[in-house]
């Protein structure tokens, strides 16, 4: 019996899911939020029950200890030795990692070396790694990178048209993100299409953050996020692609710094910025139904931008066998899917079974009709499972 825990350590949070890997059953999951505060929140789900506690949690080390104590207290494990592997989600692997890797000192040093590319995330992942290493020294560790799946892009897709020295000297290029999700969802679609050798798939990962990818023959050949997750489609609070001159123009006009402007593009833009209502897609839809014009505009821009990326990737791959929707909006918003598909269906020959689309909420479904030129799927993503599988594979468990 091999138990593996998937861990996603953020700057002030730690999400986890423990699997029994013999049959890939999730045993328990949860999140510790507001690490570093006196009112941190520890939520753990087990046996259909949810236990929520508010308590002071000084740092990630304490958070990990607390989590492991809870596993013992609740008799989820009898001893920590039962946990044979810890799989860590790592946001940025730079050009060092094109696949998951054993998390040892060398991997840790590389993750640290590119911390400037993900200043909030990479240091937090390292903190999580050291905390688990100390708490369960007998368990192996694996790093699973959000960027790895997109390392198969060609230079013509990942080099920015700016002086080349910024790539060679400063590592500026498109890296993409959500790679674990794009990999999982595209693999599921390949299984369903039954043509692993030749497949052209567009994955739409639409959550609070969102990105699209073009996956040809199982490999990512393009994706909408860039050097950082600020690029690409419009998101909950992130602008996605904008004319970079906007930055200096607004800084001059309103007397703010570049840092402040980047913060605005990250945290006050997107659905929230345009609608003025919320970053949450459900809230924006509700406001729109109540007649809020800016909420309507925000949603229209969101749809337009997703549709534009689908068009680009359709052209880049020379066609498309399947489009897959995933993550919070992609899995749950039948109206969002409907409007995106409305925007592309004439050009791409797509036909949707509206009844199936309407019912496909948070579950796997084929929502296109047999006549549709492109199959359209809803595929719930499962990044934690990919992390656990890679951990099992690399540790030979
Ligand atoms: P994260 O990027 O934080 O993982 P999620 O994948 O959880 O985000 O997606 C969050 C988004 O999904 C929010 O905008 C939320 O409004 C949207 N969402 C979740 N459920 C629904 C639903 N039933 N209908 C429409 N949107 C939904």
C-alpha cells in the first residue's frame, strides 16, 4: 500500500491531498490558509466530513506539523512512515525542467535560481519541501512543474520579438502555466479520441486564472500565458494581453509606479476591473442578468478573447479534432461555454447538443453533436492526481 501526498504550497497557504495509490483513491484533502497569521484556517476533509479550525500558524513548518498531527489524530494514517512520497507542485521550472523531477538539493537549487520568475511561488514551494523533508524524512519527494508540459514549444512560439539578449541574458521567454492541467485534460481527450499518434486538441483551462493550449500529438505547441501568468486571456483579476505602452502611459498620467501598475494588471483588472462588480464569473453573470451593462461588457470581452485564442490555435495546428473545457468556469458554466462556442461555431463548423451542455456541470461529457466537425468535451481537471502519479512513477513505488 503506497500513500502519496500531493502538496501545493503557496506564499500563505498549503493545499494537500493524500492518495492511496494502489487504486488512486483520494483519502483526505484540505487547505491551510493565512499561514503567518494568528487566525490561520485549517480545513481538512475526511470520510465525508469537513473539519475547520481557526488558530495561529506561524509558518509553513508549523502548518506541515499540524497537518501531519491531524492525519495521525484522525487515524487517517497509523504512522507517518505510511506516506512514501510527497509530490510538490512547483509553479516555475524555467528551462531547467521539461518533466517532473526527484526533489533533491540540486532540484531545490535550480528552483531557487529562477525565483525571480515566480517570486511569490518558488520560495514558498521550497519552504514546503524543506518542511516535509524534516517532518517525514523517510518519504521521497518529487517536484511537478506547471511549466514543464509547455517546454515542447518551438522558439517561434516562445521567443518574444524583443532584443534577443533578453532571452539569453535574462531568461525572458514564454513559459506558460497550468501545464499539469493541460497535460491531464489533453491526455483524457486523446484517450477518448483513440488516436494518440495524431491529435490536435485545444484545452481551455478557465478558472480564476485561465489559459489555453494547443496540444498537437500529445505535445504542447503553444499556450496563452507568457513569461508570467499575467499574459493571455482575460481572467478574474488579471488583464491578460494588453498593449505594453499602457503601462508607461497610465504611470505618467496618474503618477503611479510601474510596480503599482503591474499590481493593478494582476489584481484589479480582468472581470473585476471591467465589471466593477467582482472577479468571480458567477457574480458577473448574475449582475449581467440584473441589467448591469459593465458586467455584460466584461463577460463579452472574456468570451471574445477565449474565442480569439481558439482561432489562433486552430490555425497553428492546421485544424482541430477536439476542444476541451476545464477548471471552475470551463467545467461549470454551461452559459460561458455556450457563448464561447457561439462565437466560433460558424467558422469552425461546431455543433453543440445544448441539452447535454446544460447538464454537464462538473462532470465529464461530450457536448458536441455527431455532425460537429470538432468534438467538444467537458473534462474536470485533476492536477493533484497527476502530481501523485508522477511521484509514484519517479520514486518507483
Ligand atoms: P482557481 O484558478 O482559483 O483554481 P477555479 O478553477 O476554482 O479557480 O475557478 C474559479 C472560477 O470558476 C470563478 O470565476 C467561479 O465563478 C467560476 N465558477 C465556479 N463554479 C461556477 C458555476 N457553477 N458557474 C459559473 N462559474 C463558476
